[in-house]
C-alpha cells in the first residue's frame, strides 16, 4: 500500500514528474535485485524489468502517466478501505502490485517462465504518433501473453472499444455581432454537427459485451472577439467504437453529414478482441476467481496498450484491481483488492511456469 501511495504522490501528468516516477520505479526494483533496463524513444523513457527463466514468457504492462488533476489529488488519502488519489485506479496501484510481484518472484525464484514488467510513460497521450508500447512492439518485443494492469475490478478484459480521436474544422461566415443573421456561426454549426454525430447509424449498433459505441466532445475552440460572428470552429471528438465496426465506415458517416467540414484523425486504435476461451485467459480467470469469485471475461469501454500486442498476434488482456472514478475528481482503488490482485498475478505466473495442460497447449 505504501508503494502505491508513493507513486500517487508523484504528479505524472507532465514529463518532469513522469521522468521522476520512472527513476523511482527503476531504483525500487534494482534495490530488490530485479534486473532493469531503461529503454529510450526520443525524449521518452521506459522501464523493462525481467525475472525468471524458461520456455514461456509473460509480460506485465503498466503506465505511469495520468491525466491532469488538482494538486490535492496527488496527496494520497486512505478512507473507508479505499485509497484516493489521481492514478490510484488508473493505474498506479496496479503498477505497485506488479512491482511487488516482481520482487517476490526475484526473492523466491520462478521456474519455467520469464516474466517481464514493462512500465511506460505515455499510455494516456492523445497526440498523433506512436506511444512507447507501440514502438517497443514495432522493435520486436513479444511474449506468450500480456496483462495490462488497467482498471477492471478483478475481471479479465478480453474486449475493448476502439478509439478514434478527431479534429473537425467547421467553417462559418463572419458578420457583425449585431446582425448575426447575415453570417453563419461556426460554433453553433459545430455543435449541431456534434448532435447529429450522436444520432448516426453506427451509434445504434450493439454487441454481446457492449451496449453501444460512445462519442465525447472533449474540446471546442472557435471565435476571436465577442462582436463578430465566428467563421471557424475546431471540434475535438473522442469516438469509442465496437469490435467489428470499421473505422472507415464510421468516418464516412461523419463526413457525409457536412462535406464542407475538414476531418483529421489524431489518434486511431482498433478495438481489442481476444477469445475468452483462449487457454491463458481461462488460466488467468481461474486465479482471479480464486480471490474474486465473481470475476468474468468482460468488455472494457476504454482502450489500452493491449491493442499494440494484439495487432501483432500476441494475446493480451486487461486485468486490474477494484475501484472507480478514473479521470474524475474522486478516483479510488479498493485497498483490500490490491493484495488479492498481486496474489493472483503471482499464482498465475507460477501456474504458467509449471505448464498446466491448457497452458502447454498454447
């Protein structure tokens, strides 16, 4: 618990704090005899630690960066069995549990399997371009199975929505603010466009694990002075699509609403989709249910770095402790779930190393 509090207390919403957290993670692991390598991609730094040896390879994936928060959110607080703070649920507490598991394997030994812990600084980024997990996969990092410690309430996330972040440049016609009927207000045109996106055919589709896609207006910028009708507006929209929905079809539906609008894709990740019948998913579920009997294979609304591995044929899931409020004002993780979560990871790796029949069939 203390380790999770130490990570939460570092403001990792900006690069200096992320670098500090990377140094902290590396130093903590090295101090417990866990071999660590630092990987650099331009100005971004990652930690890759390894324990055990054997024919099988598991990878634990975690991120240190968080969305911005108020200063008091970086002061961890224990209350009513919960640990509050920015990143508690998404996903510093899970990273802390993974670090403790690595220390335990290093101390007690681990046979039949190598476990790597990859800690990255940029999973939350919304800028164009690859993040560190994507670049590391492109450079050849592989495993037999990947667990991303994203918040899942002890369920195993085998599906996740795809994410497409868009910039929509909406034109208008300027006019004097006293005669708005002589122009066309780009801001109101943009808001009307967003409401029409919410009603497009792709938004009414459903799947076995999801009630539907989602669309969020994350940012809007338009106009310059109050006494002029704005002639340009930028909409920044976050689309979350279902497995099986083609991004190209979704974008075509949006573009058809207003051909004069310029559409630019800023970030695009496909949906995650792994069969719940995969042998290693079944093994992980068995360990999850040993400490959380209600654990199931589920779909996750958010995206994660699991997609980077799935795209190259590496089975990957999301699996994390219990909590709520990620990206919100009262983010928390259930303290008791952290020990159960770490225990299930430790037992899962040992089960894989021992080569149970279903694992050996992979």
